[in-house]
C-alpha cells in the first residue's frame, strides 16, 4: 500500500471515529494556565473557598462549587479542604472572586485556613436554556509565595458546535444511564448536568494522578 493510500485509510478511520457516539474527547479548548506538576503537588493542603457569584442569578454557584470539589479531589494531587460558606463568613475571609489577591489577603487566608494553597474563583456568567452559557474564573494560589499554580478562565456555550461534541462525549463516557429521554442533550437543558460537564472539563486541565491499581487475589488489576 502506498503512503497516499495509507493517508486516505487513516482519514476515513478518523471520520468514522468522530461520527461515532463515543468518540474520544476533542482537543481541550478550555482557556487555562497550568504550572509544572511538581509545583502543583508541592502544596499539600489546599482550601477550597465557595465560588463567588458575579451574575444576576444567586445560588447558581452552589452546585458548581460542589461538582468542582468532587472532580478536583478525585485528581489526588493534594488534600482538598472544603470551606463551607458559613465558616468563610464567620472567619471574615476575603471574598476575592476575580479580584487580585493582596499580600494581606494571602496572610489572612493562610493563617485562618491552615493551608499551603487556596482554590478560589467566581461564576462570571450564567444564562439558562435555550442558550445555556456558564462562565467560570478559577485559580489555585500558593499561599506561601503568592504564585498562581493553576487558573481557568472560560465561558461554555451549550449551543456551540464544539461544546456540544464534547458534551456528547462526556455523557457517553461519564454519565452513563439515567439521562433518558434526553440523552446527552440533557446537558443543554439541565443546570446540574451542565455543571457536571463544566467541572469535568475544568479538571481535565490538571495533571491528575492515574487511578490507583486495585489489588486482587493473585495480582493487581
């Protein structure tokens, strides 16, 4: 087979994969910055402050905070400590949201939380069905140095073709059963389903540890 024929065969195979229901995830299109892995894992205890809400829809950030906590914790890069809203309020912690952190903010957070780092951010945009959109600004800051180790700044639009493709892949691989009768399109109408998708995409920008091997009799899986 000639080289040209090989190229045609590979191209045809790629088209078939992309058209299938469970195609591999599209190239990550989420706007983000990620420091080297060794810098990220140097923070052993990270406090996760509840997301601020910079939209006109109060309460929308709560579900996203919960979903992000679960997905980031599953990465096993550091010990993630949830900080409930009432605790953050009682401790008079700075609600930084998308604002820059001052040295005073860093000192107060480190002293109050007893952590090496803080994960904080804000819901920057929310628009419900029929044109569901969600904007998120998130950053992991080393409280010892003030350095940003990980940041995400992105808007997801459920009507965008590329976003819909990734939604289809996510629900095919991650969500499994329980999405009928909508199927993957549940993510274009359901707030919580869309929050799960956003949290998944956000965490995909982290250098997560591989799943731990499961020991069984006679060896490992």
